[in-house]
């Protein structure tokens, strides 16, 4: 019978193995290439159409499990199979979409995890000391102009400015976008 220490060591070994097998983040030096596209997996893209069916598997024969109704929404590609991409949205919902319904245009959501009635400052430059250009609510959709790993310049309907990268879903921590 294993000792308590032996069970803990085994659990640590399993956790390490799972971590080591996890796909690399886009923008890292050891990112994995998708078997179909040759592009990094995982990676962020956006929805091209106002109506995108999310399916249980990578064919039209699989059931539709969800329907996205907002073009431009950022999603993360986590797997590829021929002309299909497995995606995840900001709430963790996963499924398969046809590749032509995705765009390489980078978009972000402002703090979609925040359930408070708070706002997030959008600055005129990439400095907390600069003037605030706007206050953005959680869930606001923006297009990415650039990110330097700490700040992203985003724009949308009625706003353009800089926000701290950690407040966004649609870009990885420390990722640069040009």
C-alpha cells in the first residue's frame, strides 16, 4: 500500500505530466503547429459571421450544440481536423466550427469574467498616468491594433486607446500583436 508521501508524489507526477502535455500558448517560443494549417495551436481568431453553428464534432453530421450570433467575437482555436477547427469561447464553451467561418482578425473582450458593475479605463497612451480616453464595461468587444505584452491598443464603436493586456480575453499574457 502506498504511503501518503507516495500518493502525493504520484499526484505531483500526474499533474506535471498533464502540464507538460498541454499545448503551448501562441506567442511562446515553443508553440505547436496545427496539423492542417501549420499555424500555432492554440491561437486566437474571431468569428466571421453573425451566425456560427458550434457542433459536437468535426462534420456537418454532428449536432449543433450552440449558435453564436455575434460577428467579431474572439475565440480560441484549440484543435484542427481537416476543414474544421475546435474552438473555445470566453466562457469555456467548446465545439467545432467550419474553418471558413473564422477570421484571423484579432478582437478582444474586456474582462468578460467580471461580474461586478465596474468599468475599466482605456488610456490615451500605454501609461496609467496618461489621460483616460474612455471607461469600458465588461464584455465590450474591441478590435486589436497592437499589443506589446503589457498593453494593447484597441478600438471599437466610439473608442480608441490603450488598456492593460491582463484585462482582455482574446490575447495571451505577454503576447505581442503587430
